[in-house]
C-alpha cells in the first residue's frame, strides 16, 4: 500500500474520513484501504481567561490515505461527496514519498543543538515573553532550528515588523 493525498472541500476532512470508514465496513474494499490521517497538531487558545486545548489542522482541505489504489478504489474515493481530486498530475494520482509522509504525519523530529524538540512552525501564533517586545503577539514567519531563533511578525504602531527572538523567549498561543 502507498500513501496518497486527497483534496476535499473546505472543512470536509473529518466527514470524508468518516464516510470512507463507514462505507468500506463489511465490503471487499476494506483490504485495499489502510490508514486515513488528517494531519493536526495540538494548540491552545484562551477562552474566558482559561487555556483551552484544541486540534488545529496543519493542511486545510487535505486527507492523507494509505491505499492499494485500483480503479475501483479510485472511483469510490473520487465519487464521495466533498472529494475534489487526488493530488497528482492530471487524473493520475501520484503516491507520496516516505519523507513526505513522515513530515505530514509529524514523525520527523526537528531538534536544536541542545537536543530539544522545536515545537514552532511557520504560521503559528506566539506571544513574546521576554525582551523589548514582551507581551506582543505575532505570527512566526521563519524558524531556524540550528540557531534556535524565530522571525516573528508583530504589529508595532500599526505596521507589521519582523522581530528576531530565541525559542525560549516566546510561548505558543
């Protein structure tokens, strides 16, 4: 079996996963469909003064499927309401490489020189806790795992300004 990426309509990822699992149950297609993953990461946001955990989708509108892709399975997946297409060139789906699968599923470890895992990715919203920009919130533009530094875009006097900070000077929102 190989891994494939399927593009779905916006916010239909979990519906597609559930529809596939519900439909293949008890059919001969069950042997041809392996794991179904929606890449997410755990984030926190503040609601009523409390830190509330939530799952954030890393790649909106994409579902990662482990399939033994036959014409029957292809037609079944593409025929589901909410599925737009398989990733690939034209109508020919292309399987994902092992490196891509590891990266998409979060199995790849980014480690700094101290051996600490980096939990910061481009696009994350963070709050700066130390330095001249403490208490500013911003979006990570770039993350350098070797030096342990981030480029964070913050708004200062109505203008977006890139600021360089260390990993330990920010906290995830």
